[in-house]
C-alpha cells in the first residue's frame, strides 16, 4: 500500500545518461525495514536518460516511479521539487539524490531514518560524502565537516550547497519542508534555501560515515557551467541572488543567525569586488559591513582575503577544537 511508504527518494535528472543508472542502482540496493519509493524526474533530456529511467521503472515498479517531461520545465521557470515532486511524495521522510550523484551504502536510508526517529528534535540529517572528479576520473577527497556522529550545535547556519552539505546526503522530515516562503522559491538554486529552512525549523544531525558520492565537473551541469565558463556577469548575478536570499532569510528567522549571515554577506560582497578586478576592501557596501565587526574580526577577514593559506590553517584548527566540544552520539 502507498500509505505504508516511509521514505520518498526525490531524484532530478537532465542529460544524465552516463550517471542515472548508478543513481538508481543506489536506490534499489537499499535494505530497510520499511517501504520506500524513488520519484525520478527527467526534464526532457535530449539523450537516453529518460529511456534508462523507464527501463528501470519496468524492472522495479514498486520502487522507481518515473516522471518524464516532454518539455523542459526548468527553462520555463518551474520549480521541479515544489511543483512536480513534493506533491507526489508519499513518504513521511524525504531523501534527495540528483541524477549525477550516487549512494554507496546499502543501509544509508535505514541509518538516516533510525537517526531521525531517535532524535525527533532534528528536522534533517546528513552524512559525509566522497568527491569524484568525472573529468579526470579520480577521487578528490571527502566532504566530512565533523569527525563524529552528532547533533550540530544550535544556531549553526547551514548555507547549503554541495561544499557544505552534500545534496545526496540529505534526509529530512517532509512536513517541515512544506510551506516554503516566497524568497526561497525565488532563489536560483534549490538546495541552499532547503537546508536553510530545515536548519531553522529543527536541529540538524550529522552521521560520520561516507555513504554517497558527489560527482564534480559533470558536463553541462550547473556546477560545471558556473565554475568553468568564467562568466563574470553570471557569477556576479548569482552572488547577488545569494546575498538577497540571506538578507531575507535573516528577517524570516528573526535574526537568529545574524552574525553568521553578516559574515556570509560580507564574503559575497568581497568576492564580487574580486571578480570585477577591484580592491576587495573598498566600495561602500564592503566598508559599511566592515564597520559592523570589531577590530579582531576585521583583521581575520583581511587575513582570509590577503593570506588564504594562513586563514585556511586557522580554520582547520578552529574546526578541530569545535569537533572536541561537540558531543558524540
């Protein structure tokens, strides 16, 4: 029965014929004590992605539920998750895996649902992931923000994005991701506002196990286009949109993450200045923001920009100290 489904896996795909099969294999191999489904959405791919999805849906009809578009919905401005996936998801929980990523642990879903059941104060949990460079076909490290399974300290801002929270590692309570404010819908990306909202609506858990792969430099992916094409105007517009998102989120959360948001906004403004070939610490917006920080923080910000190697070392040391202060669970 559909009403027995505990987890709905949401998967979006577009021209992922070289990756989508591995993604679906990760869904099918899951070993759980509950029922789950995988809603796999193809946004009118021009390659064989849709054919592969349909083929798997015929082999595994109880798991793979295809949604095949005839016209590209993203280009029309439609929100894939809120328009096509959330309304069809029957599970109490949602797990996400985009079509060019994959899961590597057959007990991933079971571990995450057990965690969320044991910690009802958590709106979501995520885990470590390995990074695979598909252009060079080699592993490039891990996304492992903590060194122990834990509940992240309250008032920790999760900006989202694959570098902070691997998208294929996210599992959350569906009802807490509904009632999405307009500023989140207006965002040019989906994972950032999702994680921001969930981190406000509950605590966030982290499982210190590598259970997925984040594929980087997938041809025609957003990440590849954004980072490799060097379009300064496009990058600047994106940074402006992220600053706008954070500013509205700050109001929405009654300034719960005020200090962290100001740092993020300042970092964004500095990055814009650098992209435009200007001194990052000049300009009215940067100067105005700098005045809101004390002298020590201004010095740290200057070092992070001018002496990144020293700043990175400091960040690593600070992170290890933070790890020691967090309670393992």
